[in-house]
């Protein structure tokens, strides 16, 4: 405080020389300086206290996070072992399914070849059936004429033919 008042007195002499104006240092200004110092000290103390609390909170959170990371790493190791087992089982299943798929594909190829043969046979059968139906349709009128002629014959005609 004495140093600051000495500096103020030196500056007041400079102001007097330049401006021809007096600047006084009184006990009231000394008390105001002390009040200002107290306010600045309180603000700085509050600021440092808040910074300290934030730092402590940060340290606590970092510790919690490191604990959680350690737990996650442990569970990850266990999970990775389980995943490897499941992966091996899946690979084995894929290999079995692949082998069965090859068998099914071979059987499907055989079925497709047999289906092609059946289609050819069905085509031939339908062609022959159409031909037979055509012949049947042509023969039906002759059969109907023969039945009509047969219906017109009676026993007397046969006896007369026999007598001849």
C-alpha cells in the first residue's frame, strides 16, 4: 500500500506539471484502495475456488471413466473369446451348408435334366394324341354309318341270305 501511494504521489506531480491540476491522496482514498483490494482478492479467490472444484470434478470423472474403461476391456476380452467360438461354429456351419448346397445343386441339375426329358416325352405324347384324335374323328362317321346299317338289318334278312 505505501508503494502504491508513493507511485500515485509521483504521478500526481506529473499531472500537476502537465495539467496544472492537483490530485490528492487522502485517508479515504487509502480506505477505497483497501476495499478495492479486498474485492479483487475475493473475486480472484472465488475464481480459483471454482477452478479447483472443476479440476477436482474432472479428476473424479477421469477416475470413473478409467474404471469403466477397465471394466469394458475385461468384458471385451470375455466377449471376444465368445465371439471367436461363435465365429468358428458359424464357419463350420457355413462349410456344412456349402457341402449340402453342392449336393442339392447336383440333384437339382439331375432333376432339371429329367424335367427336360419329360417335357420332350410329353410333347411327343401330345403330338401322337392329336394324330390319334384326328384318325378317330375321321373314323367315327364310318362307325355311325355301320351302326345305322346294322340297326336296319333284321333276322329275316339273314335267313333269306342263308337260303341263297
